[in-house]
């Protein structure tokens, strides 16, 4: 399994616990959710920053092969395109054509703290998209597509290009690239332990002393699992 596959398998809840232990409390892209049920994603971040609309700025960078189109047209296989839209849900930040392009490029998905237009068609592409909502307007109503591959803020979280972004039904979080190995390993260990505890609870065991495990339960866990 790839790192991205393993991150998806563990999920955001377990990863958030490992991040919290390391002092990372503000790595959540708040206010966004999957465009369709069952969507999940994980991969290194590619970033796009949108700035507030202004006619002269839009004339400079809004038309033609602008930074928004460049980001989707060059998205790498397995990457997650993360869009800073300043939390505005009053206009779309992507539609079905760009979603199709990212899908064709092999991108893992898109996270935007703005809205999506043509949302049923975007969902139909099969690309995993997490957004603040849906809106029929084009991007230029509120934004100018300004630059790519820079540090951005999305849903209150700082995102550095190359950070790992993970999204599922619980939400979206960001893992600093330097921490992804240790955070993932710890989360996988925690998931195995919690699955063992859940099996004991399903057998009728009370949670006192078991969750978290006291010394006696730890001894049994280690004996049965070899961990």
C-alpha cells in the first residue's frame, strides 16, 4: 500500500489524535465536506490561492490560461489540489470541466473552502471533492485566481505545498510532510489497539480499565497480539 492508501485506511479521526500529541491542534480544514457520500482522499498538497475580486487584478490574471486553469491542467498523479477561497461560499471555485481535467491527470482530489458549481456533474466525474457548498456563479464573482504552489490558508488551516491532506466523512486535515511517517505509524498502531479493545467491549467487557487499558489489560493485549 502507498502512504496515501494507508492514510485513507486509518482515517482522519485516528490521525488527528497522533497530531494532537505533537501539539498540532489547528490542522483541520473546517467547514468543508465531501461533495458526495463515500468520497475520501489523501495525497500531497498542490495549492492555489484566490484573492478578492478587483477589476484591475482580474484583468491582469483572471482571463485566459490563468493560475486556476494552470493548477488543474498540471495537477500531478496522486496530488490533492487545495484552494484558498477565504471561506466564501457565494461563488464556485471549480466546475465539471476542471474536475474532469484533474481526474484525467490522476489527481487524488480537490479541497476548497469555497463552493463548487455544476456540483452534480463534478460529483459524476468520480473525483473526490471536499467543499464548503455549491453555488452556480463562476469564480470571477468574488475571486481572482492569483498564484499556485505557495503557502495558503484553507478553512483555517495552513497548507504548505507537499503537506499531506486527508479527507473522509469526518472532515479534512493537513499533516506536515516531515511528520507524515511517524504520525501514520502511530495512528496505525492505535487503530489496531482500538480494534482489539472494541472486540472485547463487543464481548461484554466494561470499559473501566480497558479503555484506556490498565496494566492487566496491556499484558493480555501484548500477549495476544505480540505488540
